[in-house]
C-alpha cells in the first residue's frame, strides 16, 4: 500500500498487528483464529453485498428506487468490521452502509423500501443493534459516541462502532464527537472509510495530512490501514473493540479504500476523476484480492466459488421480487410512526389534525 501509516497514542493493541505501511502482518493474519469455514463466510458475505449493491443500482435505473448510493469497492470494510464485533455491539452507519446492515441480518428488500420512499424506518434498530442510515453528513458520529457513553453508564460491556467517510471528518459534528469520546473515554470505535472522494471533492483538497493523525489531539490512538483487506479490517476492529471493552476508551481507524462507483445514482464521476485512477484502484479490488488469497491457501475451490455466486443471484432475484410485489404504499399517517417513543403534546395534535383531514378525502 502506497500510503504510509502513522500511529499515535499509548496502550495501542492495534499497532503491533500492522506494518508501517498499514498492511496486516503475516503472524497476525495467521493468529486470527478463523477456520476455513469462517474465512469462506467472509468471502460469501462480500459477494452477497456486492451483488445486492448492483441489483439496487439496476432497480434505481429502472425507476423502482428514487436514489442509490453504491458502496462498490468498500465491501472488505463492511464485512470485516461487522464480523469483528459481538452481536450486541451497536453500529451507527452513514447512508452507504447497506452492506453492513445485511451482515447484521437486516432484510435487503425491506431496507430498499427506504430508498423507494415507502418508509423512514424499515427495521427495528433494537433487534439488530443497527441504527438507521444517516444521510446528513457526520450526524451519526455524535450519536455513536453518546450511545457508547449510555452503555457504559448502564454498566454494559457493549462497544459501539461509528462509521463515516473522509468527508465527514471536515464537519463540526465529527470534531465534537471526537473530543467528547476522548474526554470521557467512550467505548467507541470510530471507523473512517476513506474512499478518497467527498462527492466530487478529492481527499487532497479537503484534508491536510492523515485523518488518523488527528486522534492524539483528542487523547486516544489512531491508525491508517489498508481498507481493501478484509482480514486487516477484521483484526483492527476486533483489537480496538477489545480495548474499548476493557474500559481503555476510543480508537480511530482510517481504512484506506476507494469509491469505485458514483457518489449516488444522480452523480457522474467521469466529470471530475480520471479513468486511470479508477483503473489503479480496480486492480486492488478487495473481493478479487481475497478470493486469490483463499484459493492460494486451499480454502476456496472453483465449485465453492460457483455455489456462492449462485447464492448471490438467488438473493438478488428474491430481493427484487419482494420489493416489487410485497410492499404496498404506506398510509399517509405512517409519517408519524417511529418518531417519538413518548410523543409530546404538539406532535400528537399535529397527527390528529392530519388524520382528521384524511377522513374527509
């Protein structure tokens, strides 16, 4: 990896696992404790979420979805990070972590109702320990830190993963969350998916230096790693989670990757980035790279790979059919659902007024 990693802070269990270039060391890779079945499962999840991403884009192009934001090229981060956590550890995502939600067991067809404009809360966050997707940039980061503090106050050993892009680190919400996390030693992992683009603004024009280097200013360690290595992401997040679970506070992981698709289906990346840059990163495709490693280790043969591909196609067909056939348009009053646990008086009045207006139609 060309980018040089810089690590700061004390009591850092993550740093010894990686080289100075952010690559997972061979002995650390061999010591992950994952058997062949677990290693193949990571690969299968990467294949499934990439196929879901492509199918969602197809649906948007066919007029079935209002908008879609691809995560093509970032599958190693989605799968590796979720696999490294306990099932009851919460995740606070941005709008691009559809794949992470799938890894947590959320039904992709159900999630797509959000992109179709049929729901603003298509899954129960408490069931999956997975918060709603956050479209406003960086707003989920203070939520992640606050929830982590709540877990500690309850005496729980749960940790929280807050994930965001490089563009979010230029927002005030992000800096406030970092400061709060450091001061109060919140049990939170702050995972930056640095995909080099904040819509059409390249990394060099929005950030001076490494994002990971900012961590010591807030009182905790940070590291820049290769985000296209699923096992590297797994190792870093697991070690950071164990640290947080011990009560040693937050950790910032800057996972270097690349947004191989457009920012959203409304974006034309050919207007602002070079084909040569895309080709360079396409050669580092996290799925092709991991498949090659698995095959070299004797953990994946052609028959197993073909079976996984077939499973992905079946999943995509089911996702499409369930979205198109099984989701009726919601009633108008559904806009008031899942807003407040204990609705205040003015909110109740507004809802009643709206429902009364429907009775006359």
